[in-house]
């Protein structure tokens, strides 16, 4: 899939663990892991909004598009 999720980059910048983010967002660590490893097929806007709120970033800071990836 050409959409790349860079949650780990923002987690490192904010010095936050995956478990802490998952708890604050209200999702399971397993679902956050699926998102971080680019295995997710979709994400709810409400979840994306909460992640951005907690990490103090914009959707473009954690989502990227690379043409030709996984097509």
C-alpha cells in the first residue's frame, strides 16, 4: 500500500511509548501495532484525530504517500 504510517517517528519525537499512546487513544496495543507496521487497511478519522491530538501533530506528520509502494 502506498500510504506509509510514521507513528513511530512521532512517538520518538515525543518520547512516548506505544503502550502509553494506545492507552490515551483508547485502542489496543495490538491495533496500534497493526497501524505502525503498515498492515492496517483503514483508520477511523476519530482515531486519527485522537492520535494527532495526543502527539500534537497534523495527519500529514504521521501519514505519507509513496507512489509505487506495494502496488
